[in-house]
C-alpha cells in the first residue's frame, strides 16, 4: 500500500548525520515540499533494471564499488520524466540520499569549492520513491532541464554481512568529475539525447 510522507520524514527514518541542526531548522522554516510515494520496504532484495540509457558506478569511501546510478527518461501519460536511480549491490544498503540535478553553476558549494549535499534539495522539488533498502529513485519532469545538465548523487551507505548486520558505513558519490575543492565528491553530466528515441525539440 502506497503511503505519502514528506521527504524529510523519510530522511529522518534513515539518518540525519550529514545535516547540522541549523540546516534542518532552515529546511523546516522554508517549508520545502518533498513528496515521497513509498511502498513497504522489501528488505534485502534489489531490482536489476536494464532500461537505463546512462549508468555510472556508485563509489563508497573512494575505494568500493557499491552499485550504480542509473538515468533514464520515461514517458508517462504523454509527459517525459527523468528518473535518477540509486541501486546498490547486495553488500551495501542505502541509508540516506541527497541529489542535485541541473546547471553546474547552481550546485550549492562552499567557498573552497566543496559541495553541500545537505542543501541540494532546496533548489528544486523532487519526487522520490524508496523502493527497497537497495534502491531509491528520483522522478523529475524532463522539461525542467536543458538538453544537457549536471548530476551530483550523494549517499550514505552501509555495508552488511550475510546476516544483514551493518559492519561498515561510508559516504558514496556517483562517479564522475571531481569538484574543485579538496574533497573527493563527484558529479557527472547527462544529456537527454543520450536516451534512444528522445527528441528534445518535440517537447518544446
């Protein structure tokens, strides 16, 4: 059964370790509306999608291949949507996600050029679906973007043993170019025309 909850509520269920109390207070004050449609978590099971038109590894702790970030465009009732999906392998589960998608110049950064993932979602409304411990997808109208745009996909990930117990926690990023700062955070570019059959001109 589908249940509507706020995005901040689901993040509260997962973790707040990437945000300070001040950042969280600011989110509450600004009343950003992040609506999530979520099914009951299916536990330790994952989907193997083959429909993505772009995919990049999801790197944990700089050294571990924890899964992938898939990007695809899906037409629903005549409207094109960009789906950006975090999918981990069976050794890692997703504890928290922060996503930025849009112009590179709009990414929240510190003065040193490091990204601020705790405030990524302040820049745009997203619809997110928590599919399972292994998969979270974001759904955004394709019309919100130029033909090509940047994606910074941040996550907090937990490694599990064969009994499902957490044995390690790491920060994760979708693999791509490094930011100009001194962290290992990354972003990558995606063009809607990378998807076969998509015609950007037809949507204008």
